[in-house]
């Protein structure tokens, strides 16, 4: 692929694509080591001008949020936000490692000690985004927690644009519900997330890593409200 963006960031290959964005692995050729990076491109919906404006505003807000949060060592650094070829791009730190879902699939159920250590290291990160920045992540799950080369859990995917659109077949619809089925608490599914919602999702993640089961797949939360 080898496309060069902003005369600096070279795309190596595509990693993932959703109805909202495309994510690439890249490198910064202006650094001595050609530092690896993650490049996120916002998709364009030219047939829906209002939606496109909303997406661009939220994407810009995501960039600003990441710039503030990246001061924490367990949140990826934000390198750049720019427009190129009529597309918006966000460049972040490349986390060398694997996520907790990959770890689970590779080794099976985690031990209590492993899960306890992950929780002990992640709870201060939640305190940082909640108390210092008044931000709710809203999508904590095994795939959004990376383990880096030092086995330190890194919280990823603070994507804000996912707040406003979902894809149902080919139909793009507005929504305020964010989260992943099985890891999302009742109040968040009703569109009213709180800081406690992130704690719930982290707890559900811990249960999954310990047992291989997602509680919401076995018990209905509706019977309790």
C-alpha cells in the first residue's frame, strides 16, 4: 500500500474496517526509528451532509480527548490529527502486544492472580479518566484492553464517533447507545451511562476472563429492574 499522508505517515497495511472508519498500521518516516503508529481514517458519507458534519465534529472531539488522555502511560499517545486528500485522519501510538480476548483464546481461562493484577492496574486508569477528565469510556471489554511488551494493560478505543451512528444492514441510523452486548450495563443500554457503567463493564470482563462466560448471556438483566 505504502501511501504517504501529511508528508510523514506511511500506511503499511489495513488492520480493520467498520461502517465508520478504517484503521491502518503505519510508520512515521520523519522519526529516526520510523516509529510505528496506528492510523485511523474517518469514512465519508457524501450522500448525507448532516451526518457527515456530525461525524467530523465527533472525530475532531475524539482527537482532542485523546490528546488530553494520552498523558497517562496506560492510554495510547496521540500523535497527530489532520486532513489529507479530503479525508480526516487520527494518528496514535502503536501498542505492540495483544488484547485480552487474544490472550484468552490462546491460553484459556486466566487465573485469579492474573485477573486481579489486571484489575489493580486498570482501576487507576478509570479513576484518571473519570475524576480528572469527566469521561466515560462506555466500551470496556477484552478486545479494548491491550497488554504491552511489559505486560501492562493499556485501555484503547475512545472512539466518540460511534455514539451517533450504527449500521443496520445498509441503513445508517443515529443513536446515542454505545457499548458491546454482554459487557454493557442496563443503564447504558437505556442511554444513561454513568462512571459506574465502566466499572460494571470491567467487572464483566473479569468474569469472562475467569470463566469464559458472559453473565448477560446467561441471565436477563430485565428481570432485575
